[in-house]
């Protein structure tokens, strides 16, 4: 694993290296990587500076009365036959005491340092987890937004008509009155009024397909709206050379019945396919 790709692991190893808890092969591998990576060296130095600054917080320790009492008892128990040898013996004794005190102080400091280091590492890990949680939430939110946008675009694309047939229906004076388009994807035949004609309230306009041979076939009755959409299959439209609109009684003629009213508009049905 490349620790440069895992900031959390890098912080843990750098803290352990500075504290001295990273040992053996792991410590040697970390040092080898630090020699070739400025990022690893910087992390180790930062943690060393953090731990070094904590020594200023360590209060000095003064030996208690019992320590001095033991020193006096030890000195009193030494032979006093000759005055001169006292100094040579006293120096090793005080050296031992100083070393013992240093060890006690060092052990106490090491324990405090380890506790503080553990707290710092824990806090740092908590912050890393919080940052990663925020980033993960942001990525999740962005991913959700992208998914919603994709779904919206897909819905818009699906709803976009795929026009393959078009016809302009005109009156006997060649004035356009109705625009017809057919969308085979959504099986919808759409008619839009482009003229000023409006049928009476007791009348209806009915759309007819005019095949090359045979009787006309009704494709539906138009409402009085500006735009009318009728359900139709491609089989009902394909191969039809022209469309026509007749004026019928309210509701149009029943299915299977021939037109009874006059033809108001008609026009060729053209395929837009290349």
C-alpha cells in the first residue's frame, strides 16, 4: 500500500515514528520512504516538533523529604574511620541517585508523553474521519444530484417527440388551417390549428386517413382546443398519402361509418425520414 494515497495512515506512522513506538522493520521502511519523499519527511518533522514542544509543559520534580532522609541515613551508615575516602564514595552514591532520579523523571515524562500523544493521535484521527465523512457526504450529494439530473434529462428526452410524418391541411383556397405531425415513438398524432376556423358548438371536426385505395379511415375526432393529440399506431399512418378533415355532427360519426359532412381541409402526408 502506498501511504501517500492514505493521509490517515501516513499521520499514524509519522506520529509513531516521532514518539518512538514505530520499531523494527516498520521503522526502517518508514525511514527509507522518508528519504525519497518530501511529504513523508514533512509529516515526521511536524510530529517531532509537536512532541518536542510538549516538554515545555512538563513541570520539574523536587525530591520529597523521604528521599533526603534516606540519603542522610545512607551517609550515616558509611564507615567514618578515615575522612578522606568519604568524598570518593559520596560521588558515586550521588551519581547513582541522580541517575535514579533521571530514570524516574524520564519514566514519568515518557508516560505523560505517551498519554498526550495518544490523545493527539485520537483527536487527529477523529478530525480525519470527520473530514472524510463530510467529503463522502458531499460526493454522495453530488452523485445524487447528477443522478437526478440524468433522470430528468432522460425523462425530457423520452418526452421529446420524434416526428416522422408531417402534413399541412389547407382549405379549398390553399390557406393552411391545420398542421399535423405523427410521433411513432409515443404513438401520438398531434394537430395544431394554424388558421382562424372554429367550428360551431354543435359540430365536430373529424380526421381521416386517405389510403391509396379503399374507403377513408377515421383517425379520431378533434376537440375545440388549439392543440389536439390523438392516439394512433404507425400502421395507421404508414403508407397513407394524404389526410383530410370533415365537419360532422357533435362527436363525429361512429367507428366504421363513412364521413357524412363536407371536407374542410386536406393535405399530403409526408415522411421526414431521410
